[in-house]
């Protein structure tokens, strides 16, 4: 009976301990569940805050990008305006300089024309004086040894060619070296001011000189490589 009582007491103690252990396990499990639920709530709230902060930072970045783009667009517009203003100013200055240059060129050409006209008058006066001293009227050509072949204004005349050589020699005898040098200088200046070329007949009419003295002057200038010829035109080189 005593052993049975002891066993019964031991069994009762073990059952009580097991009951206490089970209660403690349940309490611990309940506490862990509560803590886990709280942790989940905290994590959800933290994630929500993170997403809000990330969205705010994204908006801030987008605003910064928009501000930068606006600044760049404003700078490009300012640069374009400055470029257009500079281009307009340059066009205005260029037009002014072109007008001034054109005026200067016109004045220069007018001065050259005046100098040539004066030189032509001087040369015509000199020619008339020389012809008067030789006893030949100014409107007449000096006598020639032989009658040269007729050469039309459209035909090419090469100084020193076979046609009219005797007449050229006669003209050489009546012209002095100083006269030919002066005429040569005036003819070269005239050709230099007429880059489109001049025919021999035009030079004769311009300076009031017969064909053969003018031909000699052209020949000398071509020999000195100062004058060239293309077709029927003579050019200063």
C-alpha cells in the first residue's frame, strides 16, 4: 500500500510537472507568435516607409533632371541668340566694308581713267608736236618706203611678221627711243587697266598712233614678257 501510494504520488507529481511544462510551452509559443506578428507588422511598416522614401527620392531626382534640362535649354537659347546677333553684326560690318571697298575701287578706277586720259592727251600733243617738227601734218601718217598690205581690224597682226616689214622699218627710222619708251609705258598701263584684253586697232585709236609704231611697241612689250596675246586680244601679263 505504501509503495502504491508512493507510485501514485510520483505519478501525480510527474503529471503536474508535465502539465506545467505543457503550459510553459504553450505560453512560450503564444509569446513567440505575438512577437513574430509584431515583427511582421514592423517590417511591413518599414517597407512602406522605404517605398515612400524611395518614391520621394525619385521625385527629387526627376526634379533635378528637369531643372538641369531647363538650364541647358536656356543656355543653348542664349548661345543661339548671341550667335545670331554676332552673325548679324558681322553681316552689317561686311556690307559696310564691301560698300567702302567698292567706293574705293570706283574712285581708284576713276583716278586711273583720269591719269590715262591725261597721258593720252599728253601723248597726242607730243605726237602732234613731233609730226609738226618733222613737217608732217598731225592728221597724216609718216611716209613709208613701200606700200604695206591691207590688214583689217579683225585680222591678227603679229609685230615683225612678213607683211608690212618695210613699212615698220620706215616707222622705226622716224621714231626716237625716248618716244617709243614713253609710248610703251603708257600702252602697258592701259593694258593693265583693261584685263579683258584690247585689240591693236583700239590701241591705235586710244593713243592716236599709226599701226606700225604701235606694233613695234607691242612687239617690244611681248619680248619683255610684259604683254601676251590670245586670239586678237592683247593682255598685260
